[in-house]
C-alpha cells in the first residue's frame, strides 16, 4: 500500500519516524518503533526519542526541531561533551508500520547546533537546512561583461597585449 493511501486512512495509519544523522562518513539511523527496521543494507535501530512539534511559520529560519533522548541513549550521550569537527546533519522521515523504509517521506532536514542535558534527558536542538541560506550569496555578479575596471588589479587584462597600433587615413566630421 502506498504512503498516501495509508497516511490518509483514518484506521490504517501507524506512523513511525526515521532519523538519519550524518557526520562525515558516519551515519546513524534510528526509528521511533519498538523493533529495528531493516531496509536493504540499512538498519534503523529502535530508539526512544521525542520530537518537538514541527511548525511552518512565517520565518523558516526559526523553525527548529528538538529531539529529546533518555540520558542512557549512547548516541545522544556522544554529544554531551564532545566537540565534533564535522557538522552533523539530520534528516527526519515519516513512514507507517508495514511500509518499506525506502518509501518513507522526508519531512525535515537540518543540522545539530546545540546539546542540552536536563535531569535524565539529553536534548539535541537542530536548525533547519534553510538557515544556511540566510547568508549572503555571491557578492560579485558574473556576467558577459566584466565587473572590474579595465586594467585594474582584479581585471587580469594585460594592457601591452591589448594594444593595437593603427593609422588614421581620414576623418569625417
């Protein structure tokens, strides 16, 4: 049965969340169910976590996700005091029990920005992938005509090579 058919059914829906954390070549896959999910060569390890409600507000840069784990979770514990050199990206997918994980629908993408411990929980706060788009893009426009002043340091045109000697034989007006 397709994702849409199950998701739109009042009775058939049994949603699960799949989390894919990627830090360099290390990929950790978790699922919100009670048992591991095997999909091809991938194993989504069963893990208990709570996802904060995802909203689509007016400012997509503020749409963060918090994932709360038990303090005993080994994956979450690796983020308590560790300073990872590489960014950890997160993909949240949604599927239903009985579906193949390969057919899961991607709901959210982002990266881990902070880790907070409180009592018996560890919370990973993740910002949306759109926050990286907040930065300015290219500062120089690239076009057919060059944006630099002719023969300036940024121009790269060689003045002696651009010289053309010519003789004027007639002038009209």
